[in-house]
């Protein structure tokens, strides 16, 4: 007759290790989902705001005195490239940290598997002699095999990671090519030279041109008709679109790609409709784009307490205008 020693305790220990393994797997799945959620792309308007806010601040601190347009444009491009390089470096560091965490989890998982495999699931009976007969029962060892139903896509895979890296680079290049092509497209911009009354003109620009370049082109057109502008430079002009004062370093592409909104209409549309406030003081809301105003800074400083200049405010990419308005709420 055979006796079995230690079988129940060994089996219980194996079950505990299996439960720990399942808990570790669940924790890996939970952290995987959390990482995926953390890596989701934020709203493009917020990214646009944070990116251009940082670029604008750095451009202000690094620009001293009067500079040429080419110098300003080159400095802006250098700042943007440096910021994009730093963002890419931070992203690579986050990915390396995630890789290290996954490798540590996999090492712990392998250690638990080896520990379970070291257990003997064979129950060996004691050898007893009974009537000169020897009885021994040997149970077959249970081998732990990989479960084909378990999702292992989150585990490190060099070939898959290289393929994903190549795909990301191809998509990045394709996106950059499309944006470059978009910036080269022509756009007709209707504006009104404002000196207390409007003088409407139209110029053709590239979507990638800056507000500063646009104001230079406006001066070329307006100097033929307005003698007071013959000695004026683009730095002395302002461009007001939908009651927002637009900084000179922004491009038309910036407003188009983000579908930016102003106080009284969209900032990404540059055709024009009649401003109903100037017709008969109508108070009906309209979803139309109005001709942007080109004016001297000196005129604005003298009249900023008077409507419509009293409504104008500097453009803030972080501010949202949920509803267009065409009159001053204070009145």
C-alpha cells in the first residue's frame, strides 16, 4: 500500500503562484491601457495654443530691436525646429521608460513561471513492503504550456516595433508634404484700410505667408492712394480680424488648419460680407466672415475707447468663443 506525502501542500502552493501570475497579468493589462490613454493626442487647438504660445514667448525674448523680415522668419523657424526636436526627444524618453517597465514586468513573469515549473506535480508514494511486494505509483509531471488564447501583443517585439517606427515616419513625411503643399496655395484676402471709415481692397497671398508679409503687400497697394502711408512701415500697422488684433508672426495657414474663431466670425475665412454693425446698427447675429481691418497703430491708440475699437482685443489662442457677437455687451 502506498502513502502520499506533501501532495496537498505542493498543489496549494502551485495554485497560489498561478493566482499571483493572473494578478500580475491583470496589472500589466491595466497599466497598458493607462499608458495608451496617456499617449492619446490632445485636441489640436490646445496643442496649437501651447505650441505657438511657447514659440511666441521665446521669439519675444530673443528678438531685440528692429530686425528684417528674413531675420525674424529665420529666427522663428529655428525656434520652432528646436521646440519640435525637444518634444521628439521627450517622446523618445517616454517610450524608452515604457519599454523598461514592460521588460521588468516580463522578467517578473518569467521568474514566476520558472518557480512554478520547479515544483513537482508528481506524487511519489513511500515504498512499503507488504507480503514481499513493492508498490510504487508515479503520476506524470504536468508541463506548463503557453496559452494560445492569451493576448501577448503588449509584450516587447523588436520586429513589430521597427515596423511601427517605419510606418510612423512614413505618415509623418506624408503629413509634412501635404502641409507644405497647402502653404503654397494662393488665397485672395479682402481687407479694409481703416481710418475711421473703410476703404476695401483685395490682395492675393500664399496661405503660408505671415501677417507681417501681408501688411507689407497692403502698403504697396495703399501708398498709391493714401499719402500718409508713404513713410509708414509694416511694423506701424495692425491687422484686426473679427475684433481680434492678430500678431505679425502668425500665418494664414495657422488659422486655417486650426479652424480658429474670433469674436464676430471665423478667422480662417478671408472673403468678406458687409458688416451689419456698420449698416444700420442691426443686432441680429450673423455667421459671416468680415473684411479684416488694416490700420495705423497710432489711430488705434487715439480711438481705442470708441466703438468699434473698444471691442478689439489681442488674439489669444487659448481663449474660446462659443458664440459670435457683433455688438458691445457693455452697451
